[in-house]
């Protein structure tokens, strides 16, 4: 399932914060990572945080769009019910 994610780099801890509403009114998952936004480090860290949060293997989570943006689309192998239940 494609999931919209907003990544905040250089945070104090790696964690999923919950839902946030973007400027366009769309909902996205807010994720904070300690990694810096250089050479894809923050994106990779966000993928690891999402995998741990949803209980799926790290290699099954991939960034499909927004590699260099804070607004990203991640492919995560979960169902709509899993997403609603966990957040």
C-alpha cells in the first residue's frame, strides 16, 4: 500500500508521531528521524522506522516518490485495516 509520509530529519529520536494534515489538506504520517537530510540518510532512516512500527521487514519498505523532499510516498506491505488500527 502506498502511504504518504512527512519526514522531519535531525530530530531527537526516531519515531512515528501519528497523522498530520498537510498544507493541501491531505493526511500523511509524521515520522521523525535523527539522521541528517544528506545523501538519502533521512529517507533510509524513515523506512527503517516505518518497518519497525508496522512490524514488517526493512527490505519490504521502499520510498517510491519524494526521495529528496520531506513529503514522501512509501510502499509498505500492509492493509488499510492495519494502517487504521496502528495509527
